[in-house]
C-alpha cells in the first residue's frame, strides 16, 4: 500500500469537508437558516473542489 502524501491528505480533507457540508445541508433536525448556510458552504466547497481537482488538472 502506498504511503499517503501531503497532497493525499489535502485531497481527503477537501472531500470530507464537502461531504460534511452537504450532509448538514440536508439535516432536517437543523433550523432552516443553518441548513441554508451549510448549503451555501457545500456549494463553495464544490466549486473549490472542481477548481482544484477538475478534469483538466494535470494536463497541458
């Protein structure tokens, strides 16, 4: 098994951050304002993730 690199750690942290925000945005136990805030955060995280790890990464 390969040894994780700092890039791996950053990637997995980004995935976990996006997933946590997306999950919280759907948590009906939270007040609507909190779900909306997490939805906005998930959208930001998704945009950041696409910019960092999009399909054109590593080409050119």
